[in-house]
C-alpha cells in the first residue's frame, strides 16, 4: 500500500538512501505497521534496520503527522486502501 501511494519501490525503501521521498515512505510504512499492532522489532526485521532506528522513525512520523498536511493525507490514504483491501 505504501509503495502504491508514495510511488517508491520496495527496493528503494529497503535501501540506505536518505533522500526525503524514500525516508517519508519508510516512515509511513513504520507508522502503518505500528497502527496494525506490529512491534518495532518485527518492523526492524522487515526493513533490515535496528530496532532503535525504527523507534526513532516511528516517533518522527507521529510528530510529523501533526505538522505536515501532505504527510497526514498520504497516511490516511494508506489506511483507507488497507481497510478497503481487508474488507474485500
């Protein structure tokens, strides 16, 4: 779902790139998994990162959702797509 909304491939999300669109996609992925009940360790394994890196990304995403309207819209779109796919 995150790849569809952000147009960032899974390969780029797994890369070590610090370009903003890729970092934003990672933060949206972390926030989405967190809202679904996944812990930081599970998310860290999926993204091939340390748990503390995921913790920091999640905290940044939670803060950023209150600041950036565009970020919040992308997150809400991902949630809507997930809920729609889940109900089908």
